[in-house]
C-alpha cells in the first residue's frame, strides 16, 4: 500500500483516513474514516503464540517468556504487541503477536505525531489481506509480495523470492488477490478484494494494533493551562526522585515483586509446579508450543532475511531455498564481484546470524540461523 499523494499539510485536528508509511514519510491512501497508519510488514514479525492464561494482564506478563526462543534479539530491545485470538474455536488460547524493534516503533510514533496522527492505530499492512481458510493469501504490488497465512500470521518479501519461499514452505495452497502471480506458482484461486481501504483497515486494527504499552496512542492535545500544570507536576516529581535516590535498591524491589507476581501466576495456571529452581526456565517449559512440536521458525527467519536483503533486491537472484535444522540456505546466481561482501554486511546490519560465501563460478550461498 504505497500509492497515493504526498502528505498534505493538514491541521492536526482534521488528520484522518488511512495512511501508509513509506520510508520517512506518510502517504494517504484513503481520506475516509478514522486515522489509521499502515506500517511495512518487513519491519514487523508476526507470531501465533499460545497463552493459556485467564486475563490480558497475565498474558502480557507471560508473553516475553513465550516468544523468547523465537527471536534472536534481546527481549529488552523489542516492543511486543498482543493481538486477537487467531482461532477462537479451534485454539482459544492462541493469539497474534507483533514484534518490532523498540527504536523502530519510537521512530514511527514520532513521525505520526509530527503529522498530527498521534492518536492513530498502527497495523502491519499484510493484515489488510483477507485471511484464507487454508494456505496463503498473496497480493503482489510493485515487486513486493504480501503473504497472509491461514493461522493469522504473515510476512512481506520481494516478489522475486515468492516462488522460492512457497517451495520451501511445502507449496501451501495459494489464493491470489488482484494481479496474477508470475512464474510456476500453482494458484488455487484468483479473486479481487472488493472491500474499500477503510473497511480493510478496520479489520486489521481488530486483529493487531501495535500502539500498546509505552507506545499507546496519546489523547488529544490539552490546553496550555493544563500543559503548564503538567510541567509543574513533572518538575516536582523529578525533584522528589533526585532527592530520594536509591535507584539500585528500588530496581531490586521491583524485580523481586515481578518474580513474586510470576510465581503467583504460575501457581494459579499450573498448581503444584516446583518453582524452587530457575523461574524463567520453568515458566518457559510450561508454555505450550502447539501440539508438542517445535515452533515454526522458517517463515519468521525468511521474513527477516528478506527485509535485510531488500536494499540489494535488484542484485540478488535466488535459485533455491532450503530449511533444515534451523538453518535457512539460499543459493543465488552470480552477481557483481563484491556481492557476497555486500550481502554479508546486510546480514550484519539486520542482526542475522549467517554468512555469504561465493563459489569459484561466482554463485553465492547465503546461510542464516534461526537459533
């Protein structure tokens, strides 16, 4: 969703409609309806996570433990957003979760506020696709492929990588939206999404709004008098904090309190559990992984790798993709002499554990680990 006109100079009280984020600017897609911002799915990891806990507060507390083995970055550097149930009838405890770098989220929020859209929900643009009953729903636009899976998760990759990703995923049933898919993809059905942008955005917001916790939408601007009062209260609070001191002791108290809350949570969800050892490991072991099988790391790893290689999309031609033992191998055609080094730099910049090696004939093999 990147077509439209350049951001008009709208006064903040009148900013509305559906907007898409492209680079460092916002582009309006539809002027109808409440303000909504579509963010690139390449920057968001979508996971289906089992959280068999009785209320939202407890699910949020357990969420970092539940996804820790599915992300390579430190949890502290990530923003986690809890969405709707992915299958209320078949798996009532499974929820859609969005994972974004906290720095990236802060940049998006600052850009939204600068354009008078500080209260607008933010959703990954892949969630605008209609969710298929099985397989993948695919929309290709401007050399970019959006893929929404039947389990509610999704990803975005360069269109040139779609066929290889489809093969590596076991050839799921394809439902093409809009323009036909190129190549030898076995498309089950081709249909158009007749919903307008506002209706699609409304469904996407219900599935997952990234504006949560520290990045929750802010209320409308207050008057200057209230703002002045806020400054006074803020300065007073800061003075009390400086006087009080004891930061280290306070952090320890908070950590102990969180541990006690987690133990109480586990005692309710799993009575009789031994909590005398490593609390973090115990809680992680209690969380189900979907039928006893290891979490599916292929799609998240492929999405991360595709996002990292996006700046080199015109230089990389993929022959085949394989995924074995948590390692994704991508074989590419020969390119410019320094292509392997540029790919290695892209992997490092994307914080992906992997390497790129060139064979004598110039072909390049990329390996990336999900561990």
